[in-house]
């Protein structure tokens, strides 16, 4: 079923239905838990990826499932801590978007969609392009000109997407996509797979199931927030486990935004109850450079229900956190490092205790945004073999 979180109006499941007719709010997908309960254990017969949990996902015939074996990403414990990084950069296209895209594109295939359309800061474009290619569906991506990291653009090109660039931010690109699919004369001809599409978010909730299977329910889950769909999806996953009677506690969710692109977190911190939308979001973390998150109400509800909060980190903290994770062998893009940056700050402020079991969601791979890393890097130069030998000796003595 689909349910409006504001006016509680119910709708039958429909791939094209995203918002309430009565009040316009984005709808929640409700699963009928009684139907799931007896089959939850069937998952053991399936490999660890998103479709392991198919009893909790939209029903799709086998021949329409479009998969690259997404999910099943490593949960890496940081040295000497009780902190685990859920390394979503190891999904097939290098970000968590693949969890949602396998579901969204499978639905698109089953309803015989010919074109998929997304606006993107890059990762959604890369993922939509790859899954569309696998399904044999055309993919059109709308990008903020100059606002997408090189690695992500290259992926979209490689997988054969048609690319349109628009002046302005991601919010402008998304506005154009919404207008195209909802109000224009091509209405219904292109299927949107941005995160306002609730079916895509159903795939993203599987991250919670994987964490639960591996280490149980954590105390805190820290998630970078941009258009604000993922934190809601992850919370929904944990809540379903609770409602199924599989666990008796829930984590507190922390949503992180970057200073300069923090419409939700700024409002939360000031005690307001609607975001402080901005027209000109700015941050080094291009993936979350978003001023008007469409899913803000979903994210707000998730964080409030969980007893968590939103917080802000600045670009320097993000880059520092990216380097710290790099030294642990984990390569993340700047947006993904914001969860580590928030963790470091919250430990310092005494909000999180070092003993608390904490999950950092590392949403995307470092290879996607090489320019940031190369910007202040210098190679070592040696004039001859002796200098190289001395360098080795020096390294050994440190
Ligand atoms: N981290 C990364 C690496 C992302 O690419 C995104 C969103 C987020 C975090 C935030 O997730 O929007 O669900 O709150 N990227 C979108 C895109 C906007 O177009 O790829 P969110």
C-alpha cells in the first residue's frame, strides 16, 4: 500500500504514484508485514545482495529483475574503535544508489518503460545509466553544468546515457525533470528514478537489513544528507525489522549536511520546523550540494522518530575526514566523508560515547572525484637510485 504521511490517505501500489492527490506530500510505501513474517528466513537460500530481501521489496517477476549484484557491501571496523564503516562505494557503480536503482529499473522494465530520466549530482546518473543499459532502456540524465565530479560523468557516458546539462544547481535540474515527467506533453513517456520515487527508496532500505544481520542494531547511524531520501530509507529498514519482531531496539539516526548546503540541518539546529531552503548551495562535497531537498519531510520524520538529530560539518572537516579514512584503506568521495567528519566532532563534543556502536554510511567511492584528492598532492622527486634508497631507509626509521 501507499500511505500519505500527512493526511493518512491510502492508495493502491502504483509505479507512477509518488505524491498524495489531496495534500501533495510524498507517499510512504507500507509493506504488509503479516505476509512477510513466515518467509523472512527464506533469505538464507539467497546470496547477500539486495534481492536476498525480496520478501520485503516490491513484487517483481524474476525475468524482469535487473541486477548487477548490488548490496552485500563490507562493514569495516575502524582500528581501536566501536565504529564501523558501511562501505557503499563497493557497489557496482560505486555508490548506494545501486540498491535503489536495481528496484527502480526492474519496475521500469516490468511496466515496459522505454526511457528513464533522472536529475543528478552524479551518482544517480552513473547508476541509472548502468542499470538502464543492462535493461536495454534509454536513459536521459539532467546534470547541473560544472557541478558533477569527473568520475561520475565518465560512468554515465560509458553506459550510454544521453546527457543534458543545465545552468544552475541540482535543484534546477530536478525541477526540470519533475516538470518534464509530470506537467509536459511527454508526461508518462519517461520514468523518473530520482529519490522522490518511493520504489527506488525501498531498495535503499536493505542497507539496514545487512547491518542488522552482521552486527545487530547499532546505537547510532550517521548518514550524509543531500536530497534526503537515503536516511529515510535506512530508517525505514530498521523500523521494519522492529515491526517484524526481529529486534527490540532501534538506532538513533544522525543526518549530516555540509555547511553551505544545509537547509535541513540549519533549520533543525535553530528549532524551526521547515527547512531553510537556499538557491545557491556551496560545498566541496558536490554529491550533496543541494539547496531544496525534495524528501526533507521524510528525512525529518525519520530523524525525529529515531530520537536523533541533524548536524553540520564544514569543508575542511570533510577533507580531513576523507584523508583519515584513506589512511584506513577506505577510499570515499567528500560527501561520504561527511559522516566521519560528523563522528569526529560529536565524539569531541561528548554527544557520542567512544563505546557506542556507531555506523558511518560511506555513500560513494573516492575514485569518483579524483580532482579533489589531486588538488593538494605533490609527488616526491629523486635524482638517482641512492636518493631512492635513502628514502626507503627514512621510511623504515619512522
Ligand atoms: N552521498 C552521495 C555520495 C550521494 O551521491 C548522495 C546523493 C548523497 C550522499 C545524499 O543522499 O540525496 O538520499 O540524501 N546524490 C544524489 C545524486 C543527489 O544525484 O547522485 P540523499
